C-alpha cells in the first residue's frame, strides 16, 4: 500500500524525523485558511500517489493566503499522470540551502534492506543513477542488528558531508530505519531531505510503501488506504481474497497458484498474445471464487477473451467447472467473449462432463489453450 505524502510525514513525525507542519484540505477556501493559520510562505502540494508532482506543476510556493487559495484551485483541478487531484497539502515552506536524498528499500538480490543516500537530492533517484551514479552512496543493513553507527559514519564520510552536519543526519538515518521496520515498509524515501540555511534538516517529502501482508498487524494504518488509487478490479479482487494484478493487454488470464498463472502469462506472451491481467484464485478455490474471478476479469473493458488454466490438486476440477458454468450463464449474456478452458488433475473427468453438458469443450493442454486464445483474440 502506497501512502500519500501527508500520511508518510505523519509516520516520520511519530519516529521523530523533523517535517514541515501542514494541513490536508480539499477546497481552495480551506487552503487559504490553512495558509493563514500556518503562516506564509507555504507550499501547496497535490496529494497523489505518483512521483514527479513538482515537474507536473503540482507543487507551488505561495507567499500569501490568497495566493495559496489560487494555487489550490489550480492544483485541485489537475490530473497528474492519470490521477485526479482530490486533496492538497498546505505546509509551511522551508528555505532550502541544499537538497539531499535518503531512502531505504529491499535489495532482493542480496536479501537485505539497503540504505541509500545522495547529496544530489531533489530530482528522482533513478535520474541521479543515470546521470551521476557516483553521487549515490549505500550500505546493506543486517536485519537483526539494524544499521551500525560506523556504517552511517563511513557513508557520510565518503559522501563528503561536513562534520558539523553528520550527527543530525546520522540520527535521521536511524529514525528512518525505525520507521521502515516499525511500519513494515518495502520502501521509504525522503526526497528532498532539505538542509535549511540555519543548518538543520527537514523532510520536505515522504514516500512510503507498506507491505500489504503486514497491514493486519498495523492497526489503524489499514484504514489509511486511498480507495481511489485502486482500479475497481483491484479492489474487488482484494475484497474477495484473490490475487489480481492489472496488465495492459487484452487476454484475461485466470489460474490457480501464482507459479501456474505466471507460466501461463509467459506462454501466452511468447505466442504473441498480450495478457490483460494476472489472477490467481489460490488453492482449493470454491465455485463462488471462480464466479467472482470471472466477474472481475470481465469487468475490465480491455478484455477480449479469457483463458482459464486450472491444475487440480487441492482445487477440484468439478468444483471449478460448477462455478464456471454458473458464472458463464450469468455473464456471457453481457459479454460475448471467447473462453478457453484447460482443466486437469483432481476430479478432471467430472469437471469435463459438467462443462461439455453446457457446450464448453476444454482443451487438452496448456500449450493448446494458450495457442487457441491467442488465435481467438486478435
Ligand atoms: P515531487 O516532485 O513529487 O517529488 O514533490 P516534492 O515534495 O519533492 O517537491 C518538489 C520540489 O519542490 C522539491 O524538490 C523542492 O525543490 C520544492 N519544495 C517542496 N517543498 C518545499 C519547501 O517547503 N520550500 C521550498 N523552497 N521548496 C520546496
Ligand atoms: Mn519528492
């Protein structure tokens, strides 16, 4: 789950990372009021879950409350990378002497968290990596020990940070790691971490991605999810306990087991098809799950055909067939789309019989199914 900047800053504040105070508002009038209460200058910032808001015109400095109102009016009407702006954060503007980057994410190859720092903050770290890779400094973190003070000192030394600034920076490193572990993040980022002319640091932006699987342990945080940021299909799948990922093709893919679904995506793509989604109904799925899965995939207007690939183990083929027949009767009327079914394993014969009765002929192999659906959808 991605957090908005204002939510991420709230978590930063809880672990003691300095932020610039602000208020989230939904109207220009409230923005003016907030600017008056906070004291100008303020920065008016679009709250959307995509980066690069500054470049897109979604971050503006206002020197009067009236100006804050005008900027809020403009920003609230914007659409940034496909996301309509529904809220703006009005925050106290800080003077910036220098912008730094600080982040922690997971290095999957090393299987460790990695601390990443750059004295070239302000721009996206991917861009720094491209134009000046020498300006990025990092170290891996032992998950049981956390970042050692010597690791932080070494990094700051290599990055050429003044002695006088090292203490405060080091403490922000530690607090950011605390936020990363305490809130079960897969990514935390402060960009920019600003140095003020007075010589102190403040987090002017916050990026936070929390592991969805940790949400049940994180209490109120689960309710911080911005429902608008999910597609209707993603929301329906999450609520039904199905694993769904939207892709940009036109062939709906449903299977049981993440590995099987991934293999199906690869096979369809290798044969020239373009998968519209990943959908894993999981092991032991009941008829109602199949029905829900079909409903979700069919509600994506890009889908022009469906390939259902079931390998029956714990999942029983007759159960899947029953769900499929039920769903297809209901849904086919509204969507006359080709459906290819491959059904093998536990209770395969019973499953096939149920499907054949309804005029659905399952294919014999996964390859044949993939080839068939690619032919049918073009
Ligand atoms: P992003 O573009 O989505 O990453 O949004 P940011 O919150 O990082 O803001 C973009 C840029 O706006 C920053 O890199 C800063 O240069 C500038 N900015 C943001 N907040 C302030 C502030 O309080 N004072 C000043 N002077 N500039 C700010
Ligand atoms: Mn930023």
